[in-house]
C-alpha cells in the first residue's frame, strides 16, 4: 500500500519592470511518496524538494572556499570594495570568483516585498546602499550580482525574461518578463547564474534562507528547462530548438528532474512528442546520486516494454516496484538495468544504499 501526499514550496519571484514594480508568489507543488512494505521499512521522508548543493559542494576545493567565505564575512571590514577584495583573495580562477560572489549575494540578501517597493529600480542606488538594505526583489539580486562580478573582472550580463511557474507580469523592451537573472562567461562559455533562486524561498512563514548551488552556472541544456529569454541573448534556445510554446509545455520541476539525473534533452524531446506532457516524478536526492542512462521522461507509461538503465555508485540495489511485485535491476559495476512490461497502476524505481534495509523512491510513474 502506498501513501501519496504533496508538499508545497512557495518561491517568491519579484520583478521590477519600468515603470512599475510587481510581485507575485509562485507555488511549486512538488509531490512526495512514502512506500512501506512488510519486506522492508521505507522510512524516508520525501518532503519539500530542495537540492541544497551542487556537486562542487563536496569537493575539497569547495570546502576551502566555503571556510574562507565564512571567515572573511566574520571579519570587521567596513568598506565593500575591501571586503570583496578579501573575499576573492583565495580564488584561483574565474569560476571560484563567480561562486564566492554568488555565495555572498545568496547569503546576505533576502526576498522582501517591502524593501523591493522602497528600492524600486536598483540602478538608482549605490552598491553600498543596496548592501546596507540587504534585500528586495530579483532585480536587486541580479543588479548586485552584476556589479560585484564586474568589479571582479568577470564578463557578466543581466537578463530579463520568463521563468517557470507563472505568466508574464510585464513587458520590457518588447519582451515578456517575470524574472531577472544573470549570465557569466567562464572559460569562454556563458552560463546562467540565478542568485535570487539560490538564496532560498518564500513559504507560509515568510522568507526562508536556504542556499542552493543548483542555480549556479546552469549549463545551456539545464537553463532552458527553467529560464526563457525571448531575445535569446545567449543563443541557448536557438541551439536547443526551444521556442516559447515548448517552454510553456515544460513542467515546473523539469530542472529538478535534470538535477537528479534525468537527461535534459530527453525531457525536451518528450515534451515535443506529447501534447499533454507529464514529467516522471523525481525525489529529494543527494547531488549526483544517480544518472539516468535510459528511462522514460514521460510520467505516464503505456503497457509495453519499458527499459530502465541507471548509473549509480550510491545505491547497491535497485528495484522496480508495483504493488507486491519487486523486480530487481541487473547490476554490472555501477550500472543497473532492466526491461519489463509494467502493469496498470503506480510504478516506482527504488534504491537501497549499502548497509541499509530501507529503499528510497527514485523515480515515479503511472501506468495506463
């Protein structure tokens, strides 16, 4: 027997668009599953979907940067320019510079509608004044990120466009807009940086600070799943054949699905093929917990042969679960695979870590 429930995360997106300022709250309904059987106890709470860190988080290089970041912020350095210089003193390349600035912005600023109205257009304020206020809209986050990265000698852009979860709230220079973000050039490649989304989310109790590296240096393939720029300044949409119609068909959790291993191109292809696209359910997993080599991106399966191939060193055993039926995936090295014809109802791909009895839900489907 399975129990399904929904958690609701409220993500606040602010847009200051000349000459008006508008605010709206986006609720991302992220489904979670808890399955318990007599053969094992599944005690994994799959709550609000939050991927807190990028793969970089676990590296020794990142730990070094993180320690330096907290030590620098703890020092009484009054001048903003001096603080930036101290912060970047440890950086050995442009990516490290960009991350330290991204981390500073996501740490210091908070989503605040009152402050957003007070600030209005952030261009009218000095960087010191914005830092002193410490909050506002996505326009503030993007503006501060842009200025700091420029001061660090990085190539950076500010992009006005659309993100998943809500309609356009205004038009700027002929473009439909509901959000503002940045792009930074690292080693000749432009990548998306969204410090607003990386700072946390707005829930029922207000803003909750929760740093996430998921929105730092998004690759083109991942960026088009959540961010759409009508002018296509970076050329992502043209390169991946993503127009506004296809973008509107993509589910709100498409980026999160890619973050836990689903191939972004397979998500785009599935959305192109289906007039009523429903993405496979994904769950709260550690960064790089698995890589989906082959599995349906569509969350609704037909009763014909389906193949699952998953690369994971985290999970020792993988199963396809339907009712009381548990079908193991064949394991060769880190790769788990199986081909089967599913039965009607709910289908879960579940994994068990070494030395644990519990199985965690990895992918969820409905079989029609």
